[in-house]
């Protein structure tokens, strides 16, 4: 584990909207765990890193886009724990590097750019063998840490939460985090995932596959079955890494009132969706919500540059 991992605080949110609806909100602040290796990224990485160490690998190779929180965290964790790191990046190199890739390079990560057609083959044994031939013996971590080791780490996210809760809400990219959370809860506790990708309903099959494979493995699970879960696919705001003025306004106002910074790619969309659903009466009276802040705040730097270029906002 990286040095200086801090205890994870749970922050209550005093919201008039929630009070009017008769529900309670708390936020699990994974963003405060560590300056660079925080959020759900550390939980998805920890057992992958342990496996690499146990198998005597010295080099990690993983995949991500130009604004990937996973690339950022893998570079930081690799540097802290003495691994060489290689990031296979979707798309062409663009200079100067954006803040995410600049940080990764500063941490010693070797950045390798591939076209989108090649990137789509990242899960295939053919491409992975080509990468091993090029870079030698590398421990390959899937994009987003989406494997059984990643699920295992995510079963530990709520392990030490002291606040009582009924419902967990989390943003979804690969949905590895959601899968791990469902294995760490007992019914009637439940999980709602908020996909940040357009048409995110496809994640249902991915989640079911992860859960089936995990429960069939010999990896530890707090419970023999998964807790109830569902997806809410209406708050992607246009798709992955897309934002709109409503989301920006909500995020800035929420941060101002509650002192909880949100990243625009993941947590802002989930928080926006939760607050909208509360106003609609979606959650039953008395429900105690735990919102998972999955970190990723570093991504706001690159998003701000992107938004300025698109003239979505006039100033920051």
C-alpha cells in the first residue's frame, strides 16, 4: 500500500432537498485517501499490484484514454511501489501533453500510442502477445482495473464505514466497482450504478459476467451472493467525458454549499442524478444513502482546458 494512505472519512450532507424528501445522504470521501493514488482506483489496483509482486514482475502495462484516471493512478502507484510502468494510450500523441498524461510521464510511465482499431483489441491474446514481444515480461492490468483482482479490491470499499446506510450510489465506467460493492453488502442493502457512458445499459451483461466469474472463483467474498443492484442510465450528460451547462452549474453549486469537490466525468454525474431522483421521490422515505466519491479530481484540469476550447463556459 502506498505510504500515507489516510483513513476514509464519511461526510454527512445537510441538504434541504433530501430533508424535504425524508432521506439522509452521506458521502464516502475516497478522494481524500491519498494525494495521487486515491478513489476507487486504488481499490482496483491493490490486488493486481500484489499479484505482480508475488509473481516477480517488475513492469506493469495497462490501457487507457488520454484523460484516464486509471492511467494516472497506475503511474503514481507504480512509481511509489517500485514498478516500471507502460501506458498504452488510445489515439495519437498530442503535444503538449494534457495534465493527466504529463503527470503519468513525470511518474516515469512510458506512453505508447495506438490507433483506435488496435486499441479495440486490447483484451485479445493476440495484441497482448505482441506487447509482450515488444516490451518483454510485463504484468498486464486491464483498462480500468476491470478483472477479478479489481473486483476483490472493491469488496473492501465500504468495509470500515461506520455510518449506517441502506442504499449505495456509485458512478460506473467499467462497473468493476459496482460489482465489488454488491458482493460486500447484504440484502436488503442495495446498489445503484450511474453509467457515465451513453447507452450504459450494456453494462448489465458485464456486471453479471464479473459476478458469476468472481463467485465461481476461490477469491474471498464477504457474502455468498450479491446484494440487489440496478443501473440508472439517464445522467450521462451526452456520454463519456461529455458535460453540459446544467452539470457544470450543479457541480459548482454543490461544491460551494457542501465543500465536496466533484469531478465532471464521474462523480458529478452521479451526484446530479441522485439529487434529481430525490426530488422525484425515487428513494423511499427514511432511506439512508451512501454516495461513493470515487476520486478522479485531477481530471478536472484537462476537462477545463477542453471545455474552454469548446466554448462551453466563458471563464473558470
